[in-house]
């Protein structure tokens, strides 16, 4: 197992270094390169990497660290204000995307249940792509960054609710009882996290803040610890990590922690995007390619338009509304989780699951190109658009 793991990392990171270099010379976004590499080396390509489940599980840690770092940059008072601003925008847009997905799936002959799940998979935008391609200055200091984070966070809460329903396998009063208990656990986790930071973490950081290794270890342990507690309570690890970051955001050392954890986050995110490409069964493409292309095209077209319209009605500027609309113009990692869980619980079939995955991958790729070549971002091939 030791040798296999080393070989796996060799293929991912040595191959990634080569294909990323080619992508940069060809002025292509790096996210696309990682997904393509996964498809080439994965079990449905050259079969050099077979344990996609292990890579995906390791890569999901990158999402946890990404949301933890987001939390570190969000002061609780500012977060509450932003959520109040974007709640109606998120709810209206998510409903419109879900209805569109349901109609298209129904027209292609999928069952009512499968159409509902497919429609649900269209509701959300990618946290990874949205934040990864947002300049750090916009994320930390600009209104556009606050709006994007608030909308993505609201979508995360909606996605958790959907995932809990799917995990239950049935929507009955009997199954809604544990669901209600899980949702009630959220405020308890919030209160506990803030108390733990105030009475445990901040005193420790104040006393040992000069020992960088200890600060790194404490922050990492805190992030993963709260993520695991959230998972135990029935919430997602991602929400737990975000809460862990928010609770620690008031610390004067929060930005130091964020800076030191950023390389660790990038390491795991490379694994995540590689697993995304490696896990897709290319042999099913002929059966789903037409609905996938139509649905992906619709999402890529209507998401920017709907976000733009709703943001303009909220008195945001024309340029900001289009900027956020296109940055959120793809499907989400949660779409992939919905496809996997709905299939594993027997709610939908293989074709429905792969349709959701195909639409997510297509929108990931096309949306990345649109943002990278037209809006300020950290990996733009054009020097005028590149913003760290």
C-alpha cells in the first residue's frame, strides 16, 4: 500500500506539473488541466491510477480547508449582514435553476424522482471555482467578495438540507424527526465553537504565538476537529470547518493562520480536481451526451442572466452583477455529492447520476474558461486580468 500511494502521488503531481506547464504555455486555466489529467490517467483512461475513491476522499480535505480559510476572513457581524442581503437572491435563483433542470430531465424521459434529483443538482454554484478564481483583494476587502461568499454559504446550507433528505432515503414524518434534530444541532455547534475559542484556543495562541509550528498544528487540529464534530451531528464537515474559521476570525493571528494553511489547501484541491476527472465513466457518454449538453448549455446561459437580474434588482451595479453572475455560472461540488448519494441510496439510476456529473464537469470547464479569459483572477493568462 505504501508503494502504491507513492506511485499515485507521483502520477498526480509529476503529471500535474507537466500538464500544468503546458496549460500555462497554452494560456489555459489550471483547473481544467487537473480534470483532464484525471480523465487521462484514471480507470476509464490509461488506467495508471485506479483507486479514485481514495483520491476523492483525500481531495475532499481541500474543500474543508478552503471553507476554513473563508471563515477566517469573515467577521461574524459582517457575515450576518451579508446573509440578510443575499438570502432572497439565493432562494429565488436556486428555485429557478431547479425547475429548469426538472423540466429538461422530464422531457428526456427520466422518472419524476430522477427529474427532481437532477433539478436539485442544478441549484448550486461551485465554491471551489467561485472562490479559487476570485482575486484575494476582492475576497477580503470588496463588496463583491462579501456577496459571493454570502450567496455560496446560503447555497451550502440548502445543499446540506438536500443531502440530509437524500441520506434519509424517504421523506416521511418518521425520517424528518432525525433531520430536525440535526438542524437544531447547528446553533449548539456555533455556540460551543465560540466558547471553545474564547476560553481555550485564544489563551493558548496568546501564550505560544511565537512558535509557528504549534500555531499551525493547533489551527489544523481545530479545523478538522470541529469538522468531525459537525459530521457526527449530521451536518457536513465543510460547514463545521467554516464555523471553525468564523469562530477564530476574531483572533489577531487569524490572517497568519490563513497564510500558512493556503499551500496545504492547494495540495488537497489538486487531488480533488484530479479525482473529478478520473471518476467519470466515459463509456456512458453516448447515452447521456445530448441531455448533458443541453442542460449544461442552459445552466451556463441562464445562471449569469438570473444572478445579474436579481442583483440589479438589489441595486447592485451593472458591472458587479455581471461579474458575480459569470463567476457563479457553473454547477457545484455538491451536485457531484448529490449524484453519488442519490445513486448509492437507490433513489436514481446510473444514467441519472452520470448526467448530473457530466453537467457539473462541463459547466466547471466552460465557466472556468469564461472567467479566466474575461474577469480578473489569480491565474489569468493575460497580465492585465491577473490579480492575486
